[in-house]
C-alpha cells in the first residue's frame, strides 16, 4: 500500500513562506521521482515541480521558478517544497506525487497524496 502524506499547509500573508513536507511509504523511495501539483477551485491541476531520484535533478514550472525549491531526504522517505515570496495566486491544494519517472503531465504520475491547503492572503 503506497501512501503519500502531505503536511505543512496553512494560511500565510503575501510575501511570506511555507514549507510543505510529504512522507512516503510503501515504495522504494530512493528510486522514485517525487513532485508537487496544485489545484485551485474550478481549475485543472497544475504542475509545480519535481525532483528525480538521480543526482537529483529538478524541474519547476515557470510560475514558481526562483521562488519554490524542491528537495528530498531519501533516508527519511520525505520530499519537501520550500515556498518563498508567496503570492495570492499560489493559493491552492498542493498534492504530493510519486512515479518512477517525472513529468509535467498529471496523468503520468502513479501515486497521489490527499493534498494540503495553502492559502495566501493579500
């Protein structure tokens, strides 16, 4: 049973920071790419970023590049999303995802967490 559990969401003022965590179980974490998507009400799920199991390398959406940072700790089976300089348009439910290969297409990710709410106020 694969389980991805997000935490760290909450309410923050514009310009502030949050750090999301995703704890994974039931998979060989060090051999899986991990990533983050987000979804605002009435909108499609949007790719945020991903981190490979090699090196690791990272990939970010243009909308968050330079503000968000993905990292992983394979010993803890945990991936992080450090979010700085938050904007109201970052408000969404953030989902942790896992797959042997990363992609910007949400359909290519095998496993999804339940999501954690991030709300950025003006």
